[in-house]
C-alpha cells in the first residue's frame, strides 16, 4: 500500500531541531520533504561530532528528506523558491518574523503563489506578543516554563533535561498541526498559518504539574529520580555497578518488590505499612532495598524483578539502549546509505501503523545533494543550473 502521506509535499526551511524534526516525522509517513538550506547549510551541521559538514546532530534529525541549496537573498533563488511553493502543501520554518519579512517569504507572500498553503512557523516564545521575535533555544523554554524548577536533585539547583525536550516536543506539535491543517483544508478548502513555540510546548507537557498548581497552588518539589508521592521509587545500584530504576505506586507493586529482593519481612514492617508510611520513611526503606541490590549483579536482579512483576528497567547508556532486544524488536535503529559516510544508522519511526506503516527511505542529505534532481522536476535544464551555480544561487 502507499505510504500514508504519499503525494504531500513539505518544504522544510527550518534549522536546528524543532522544525526540521517535525518535517522528518511527515517524511517518515511518506511526504516528499524538500529541505531548503542556505549556501552555508543548516546551523546544526556544524554542531558536535561530524564528518566534513555532516554532524551527528544533523544526521539524527534529518532522515527522509531531499536536500537542496537555494540562496533566498538572490532574486533568482527566491523565484525558484516560489516555484516550489506552487507545488507544496506545507511549509515549515523557524525564521524570526523580521527575517521572513526581509527575505519576502512571509505567509502572505507564500499565499500569492499558493492560496491553500499551510505554513507552520516555529519559534521560542511566539510570533508576536511581548517576547515575539526574540531569539531563544531549548533551555530558555525549560527555564521560563517552570520545567527546570521541578527538575533536579533534592535541595539542589534547578536542572535542564539532558536531551532537548522543548525542541522534541515542539517537533511533535509541528507534525500534529500539519495533520490538523491538512484535514481542515480537506474539509473546508482553506490553507492557513499555524504557530508552534517551545514555550507553549513545554507548558503542554506538564499537565500534572500545571493541574496541581491551578487546583491547590501546589508546586512539585525537586526529587531527583524519586517521586514526590510514592516510595519506593528511584535508582538503586547493583553489585556490578549497574543502576536500576524501580517504581511503585501502590501496595501491589511494593509487595512485588519485597518478594523480588527476598525481603518479605518489609511487608509487615510498621514503618512501611501504607503508602504514606513508606513515603515518610523513604530513607530507611531505600537503605533496605539498596542493601539487597548490592548483593546481586544487575542481570540476576532484573531477572528477579521481572519475574515478580515489578516495574523496573536498567539505567542504560546509548550503547546498551540500542543493544536492548525490545528496542531492536521495535526497529528504533534503521540502517541507511549516506551519500558521504556510507552505511549508518538513524533513529526509527515511533508510530507504528499496522496497515500503512511509515518507512525510513532516505538518509539525511548532504548539503545540496538533491538540488539538481529537484530543479529538474521544475523544468530547469542543465544549462540553467550551471548558470545558477556560477551565480551562487544554488549549490
């Protein structure tokens, strides 16, 4: 069967993570995603470990796209861009409003060439309002939205999450908003401008914290790997040094933990009789559990925990993660042929449609890899492209 979004064309003008990764999710489901980069490339190509100008950062984000280079500051580059707009269904960008206005590629300009275009604009704080147009990245959204204030060790300073959680969340919202935009166009025949911002996305993914704050002005404390409401809940170290995270939110799972570590005497210990008792005496309970963990290697402890139906998982490195049998079963690492590097692995597709599944079809593009291919589809000749190449319009 055809991929779910076959026939949909997406122009990805965004850089870094949130916008491009949202476009990638559309490409995963079959959309023809054309990544349009300036001559110097997406800024993420220069971040971290890399092979020439293909960084791990960029490669991790940009599968299932064709990549072209257009200099939108040149009239001929902008003309080619609008020719692509006529063929497109969705445009994703994360340019600031003033930059789009300077380039002449605002939503209103796009609509002149395609009235039904769906334009998804990603920003840190919003396109307008008091912070509209301000530059911003992921940790600023984590700081501004309270996310950092509830993250970190007890009595420690606020911490940001390791991965770029605001960007990744907003990428999901880009893909979601694209689906809503396409459905609205299907039903009502209209395109529209859609806004996604990192700040709103991080407020959106804190429903329990926000609900508690609005209901009772309650602010969740920082508790590290533990819980503010349940015990035992946290990370324990085995004899071989491997950490295991366990969780228990009711009596059933507490009993299962006690059985797994062969400490059923804890079940009748008055200090741990109820959920409230266990939380009040959490340091003592954790000490008892840690003693039991210290006597077993992690493989043996995980076997016991799984057999007792305990919620538990090893605290994995990335190497351990991608060697994990369930991760492999879920196909969350897929091998592709990269034009410069050769065979590499990229992330898999997290949404599994059983009848029309998505697919990783294309490796992340090298800079300008598909410029000639895409422009040929627009009807340009080899002579046209050579002239544009010499003028620095394409690469």
